[in-house]
C-alpha cells in the first residue's frame, strides 16, 4: 500500500492517505473531508521524500504545484514565509 496526497479545492495543502490506487485514495480522503475543504481536485502518489516524512510521523505539507514549504534551502523557506504573510489577513 502506498501513500497518496489528495488535494482539495479550498485548501492549500493536501491530505495524506494510505491507499492501493488513486481512486481508493479519493474515497478514503472523502471520508476525512471537513466543511470548507471543497471538492477533491487530484490524488497523487507521494514521492520518496514525502513517504520518508510520513513514515517518520512528520506532517507533510505539499502544495498542488509540487513545491513544499518544508523542503528546500533556507532561502526558499524564507521566501515561502514572506509570500504566505502577504496573503494573511490582518485584523
């Protein structure tokens, strides 16, 4: 059984589910769906580095475009934080 990342319409990050196929991953993720997530856009098999993080029990954050805020250089992580804060609503 492999790990799949299921992407939602109104979420920036994916839900991780163990499944044998993409269709099974979609149905399992559908059971975990919460209000506000929107519909399922895609189910992709987790790559080697994501699977390693999942096995270690680390929360995997992967964007739909394939980039990750967890992995990469310190410079790219800082750039991702700045971009995130730009879109954050301030009171």
